[in-house]
């Protein structure tokens, strides 16, 4: 499950595969890293903000100031879609309970 500050995302979110020119500054780093071609990524109009399942961008990370959250879940071979859906639902419930 990935959590992102929705207010820091610009435009439409797209799930795609990285190309040779995709890069991002991951959480905890100051310099951009080059992403391997073919890596599943989430991007917006400003660029890649997640190498799905491995690294997320400092630009869209949640902080104590975050008001709106984008929750993204994914599965792997051998993981039933119902398990992925259930984990996403549970995460959303936890966020809602803690925000009220």
C-alpha cells in the first residue's frame, strides 16, 4: 500500500512503466535516482512520484500537514485480488477513524 499527499499531486495520475528518462527524488534522498526501464510507476504532470512497490517520492510524501490522501494498493503473483482489496479497505478505515 502506498500513501501520498493528494494536494501535492498535479493533474491526472497515471500508472505506467518507466522509460530510460524517468527519475525521481525518493524519500530520504536529496538527489534524483534513475528508474530502471520497465519499472511500474505512478506519475502526474510533474513526473514520477512512485516506483510502485519499492520507492516513493519526497515530493508527494505525507506529513503532519497532509489533509487529503491518495491510497494505492497493488498485488503480486499468487496474491488473491480480494486480499489486496481487503488491505486497501482496512487502510482507508484506519485513516478515517484517526482523522475524526
